[in-house]
């Protein structure tokens, strides 16, 4: 078999064209994959931000509830002390508790 330089050159050009096309396709696929990954990352960041805001609201609400609970406990204790004082005065004046 004889080596034909024209055929060899044509095959080389064809092979180069095929490789170039393959490279373009892979670049396009890589770009598309990267874009999908970026969109997914953005969505994940948005969701994380929403969860963070929700957690902060919950924590804030818990702090608010805890403060209110402490205030109510203090008010209840003050009321108990006041009730105890009035019952003591009433007993000193002769009042007797009636149980039914």
C-alpha cells in the first residue's frame, strides 16, 4: 500500500475537525452543568437564608415568651404575698376560713 500525502492530510484535517467539534460539545455540556450547579447553589442559599430567618423569628419569639413567663411568675408571687398578708390581717381580726 502506497502512502498518499493528500489523503493523509485530508484525514488529519477531518480528524482535527471531529476533535474540535467534540471539544466544543464538551465545553457546552460543561457550561450547562456549571449553570445548573450555580442555579442549584443560589436556590440552596435562598432556602438557607429563609431557614435562618425563620430560626431567628422562633428564637426571638422564645425569648419574648420566656420574658413574659418570668413577668407572670413575678406577678403571681407578688399576688400570693399580698393574699397572704390580707389573710393574716383577717385572721387577726377574727376571720376563720370556712371549708365546704
